[in-house]
C-alpha cells in the first residue's frame, strides 16, 4: 500500500499544480485592486503611497513570478499573511477548519444514510407510488441549488415554525455541545438534501440492475425474504458505485458548504473564503484553495483504498 500511496502522490502533484495555477490566474484576472481593499476608507492614500504598498506586497511583479514566489513560500510551510489585517493565513484557516469539518462531515453522514435508505426503499417499491414520489423528490432536490434550499429551510423551520436557530454557530456565551448541535441541524440538513437525491438515484439504479442477476434469483428461489436478499446479496454488490458517488461528491459538498455557511452565517471556511474574495486577499484565497484541493485529492485516494476493502478482487497496484 505504501508504494501505491507514493505513486498516487506523485500522480496528483501535476493535478494540484494545474488547479492552483487556474485559481491563481482567475483571481488575478478578477476586477479590482487588492490595495484598494487593503486601505481603510477613513485613511485615504495617494497614488504614490499605493504604489509603495503594492511594491511591499509584491503586487508589482509579473503574475508568473508572483505564483512561483508563492509556491516557494508554501514549500517552506508558510502560506503568507492576509492583506486585510496582516493575520497569518495558516492561523486564519486553522481557526475555521473545525466548523467547516463539522458541517461537511455531518452533511456527508446524514446524506449517505438517508440516500442509501431511500434508494433501497425506492428499489423495493419499483414503479409503485412510493417510487414515483421519491423520484419526484430527487429531481426537485437535484435541481435546486444549495442557497435556495437554505433560504427556504430557514424561512420554514426557523422563521415560521421556530424549531431551529436562523443562523450562527452557537448562542454567544453558551457554546455547549447541545447548543452547537441545535445550530448544526438545519444547515447540515440543507447541505445534505442534494446529496441525498443523487445517492438515492444511484443506489436505486444499482439495486435494480443487481436484482436481475442470476445469483439474486437463485437466492430468492431458495426461500430468502426480500430483505435478506437485499442485505446479503444485492446491496453488497452495489457498494462500489455508491462509494464512488460519495467520494466524487465530497468536493461538491465543500462547494455547497460555502453557500450554506453564507446563508446561515456559519463561521467556517466558506465565510472566510467569501471575505477573501471581497477584499481581494490573494494569499488567503490561495491558501483556502490549496487546503480544499488537498482535501479532495486525499478523499479520492481514500476512496480507492475503500474499494480494496469492499472487494478483495481489487488490489492497490
């Protein structure tokens, strides 16, 4: 396995570099000057002072040079400092990682459990009323973006019913786990809605395909109940595509978390990323992009390792 992990690491290096170059080029092509966002409105600067500040920040260098200097800095374990307030980028990201991981992992767990369960129910009731209802739900959930689902969920469950808080991480001064979980329920559920629909459709499709196989018909002919056939024979053989969908959609969950965090004022990396974009904070944006890219590449490697655990015929070579 060590050799496999080393090979995957070497293969992912060009991919990571390509991702970072694309992000660096796009944020530098965006309109606006980081110096204007860096200077407070109450303390205006002359053009000469702005040029000096731009030189101090290295913004007067050509774009390729600035990218290479940033890569060299990262290679030494330094993500730089924020333009906005001078805070270390690594510290700013580290302070937001727990909130984002809590939201993303909860949404992933909730979405996986509900998606697989609803997919099994839909396949068990193929072409019946329950299957049609779940199919309509899946199409609507896939079509609705995360921010729209978040606004609707906040309006119904927070403003109208009052079941959950409308936003935030916890009540100021409380911060207990009960309070945090109460604030977590609605945003994590909103984040999981689209993932539930996608995973449900894949689970349903996989089960319907497996249920036509000879070994499943043989198990049914031996007198096993429908639940036993699914649990022992059908479902285990659909795990490969299910794991693939879960791993492939992890990046989409991170992207959706950005919008969900903004809607619910969740103090995670999504809110920090938005702040970096508004202030043209290049070091912060690149630092968050690097973290997200590494996280997604790591999930892809983990998905391949899980393949070998699920199916012994798959070897890590």
